[in-house]
C-alpha cells in the first residue's frame, strides 16, 4: 500500500504544517497497527481484514475515526469475518484527533518521560515516539496481554521500540514519569498515578461516563491541581479483567412496562449521550447511569435511564409534541436529576463542569469546583 498520501491527508485533517504533531501523523503508518477491525452489523459486530481490500483498509486507517479492534474477549485478529460477534467494545484504535489532543494537553517537551496508559493498537505510543524522538522515553501499559504483545510486534515492524508492559494501569506503575496520559477513562484518579508522577509532573485523563478531560500538575504535598479543560473527549473505562460487567439489560426489560410514579415534563426527550455537558454533570451527580434511546409506537421518541441501584426512568415524547410523559421507579428519581440539570442550564446559560478547578489529594480523591458548584469523585 502506498500509505504516505493517506497519512498526509490525515495530518492535514488533524493538524497543520508546522505543528509539533504534523510529522508524527505523516510518519506513522496507522494501517500497520490496525490490520483488522470490527464494524457494526445488526445487533453485533463483524470483522474486516484490511489486506482483503487495500482501498477500504486505507480509507479506514487514515480516517479520523475510532476503529473497534476488540469486542468482549474477541480481538478482530482472531475473529471469523463470516461470524457476528456480540458484546461491547473492549479495545480500539481511538480517532487520531482525540489521541493528538490528549497528548497536546500533556505539554510534551524534549526529554519528557511519558507513560501512555492503555496501549490498544499502539498508535498513541507511536505518535509519542515520533514526537519525542526517543523510543526510550515512552512506556505504554495495558491490562490485556494480547494487546501488548500484538502492539509490541507491530511497533517493532515499523521501527519503533517503546517499552510496552502488561499490567493494570490503575495499579502500581512501572517507574516514575514526567507525564501520564490515559487513553482510558477512570472513575477517580488512582493514587498510584500520583506516586508514579515525578515532582512537577503532569497527568491527563478523562472521567468515566463523561466527556470531561482533566489535566493536573503534581503539587508538593503529593497531590495535584489543575482544571477540566474547555475541550471534550470520551474513552472506554478501565477494566479489571478481559471484559466489562454485563449491562443493565434485566432492569431495562423489567422497567419497560412497569408502573411507577408518573409526571409530565415541559421538555422533549433528550438523547443525553449527545448532550455532553448534561451527560457529564448527570454522571457526576449519579455515577453509573446507563442511557438508552429508541422509537415507540406512532414514531414517539423514548429514552430510558437505568442505575445499578435499581432505579429507573422511562420517558416518552409523542410525535409532534414537546412535553414528555415520565415514569420512574426505584430508590431515587433519576429523571428528576436530569430535569434539575436542564433547568440549571436554562437559568445560567451554561453548566459548571467545563473550566472547573480540579484538586486531587495524594490518595486520589478528586474534587471539581466552579462558581459555588462542587462535586467529589
């Protein structure tokens, strides 16, 4: 494959001539790191082998989009292209623009020792190696031994040799680093990150179930201070094993026709996952919420909110209407939390999550504050 023109087109999309990331994007053959990937197929996923169609391979690898490389415990490298794989994505090659933005937030400089958390395909490590110009400065870790093995081999084939280690990125780190950039989201900052961050070092991560990017610099007390960036990004959550816990499907089924407390909202149904600020603030208020949307009888718009504590909400906006019928049950009223956030946005014209000050204690307790608002992870 003549991949250079494709990489140049990607560089032109993600960066600009003279940018610190222009050359890394131009010189990284992403297709060599993502030889197979999954595409949605019905209610599951089917694998695509890049070498079967080089034109399709180039179009996918050098587009600014995320390529899912693993579903459940099945990596695309092993999958039968004739078989549909069911499950949730557990690894991917993240869209290049988001990878670059995360690395930019790290403020990399010559001589910086970088820890790249969540090796995945190895693409973020490859870009970092090109940017820093010294493979020995880049360490990448992932909990999945196949991912680290495959990435090591593929990085080696393109002439890059960062240190790649199989370990839980939320646990004890394999050294001390000037920068920690997590390409996986966390519910709170692991204390091991702070212990493994050099004095004056900087960490960059996202918070699970939100679109919030947090940057923070280590303080003398062993904690860190920073902010929620005026930017947004979302990654898969950290996992302790080969797959994620099952979704709340049983609660979804049981709540589909269940009677509960019924109210009427003046707002139409909202696809919360597409409303980044609302989604982020709602998750901080009640971590663990699952959101689902669909179409009901007569073309009505529907949404469901589900929580591991058994709480649920079902909302329906009839076609052509603006008000919504809401039915809720369980320990708490999830839709009321959403309504409160929507009213706050209307009253203030914004939500306080972006631009919030971030304070992290040495044990990882993370507090966000802005304009009288406060949330502790």
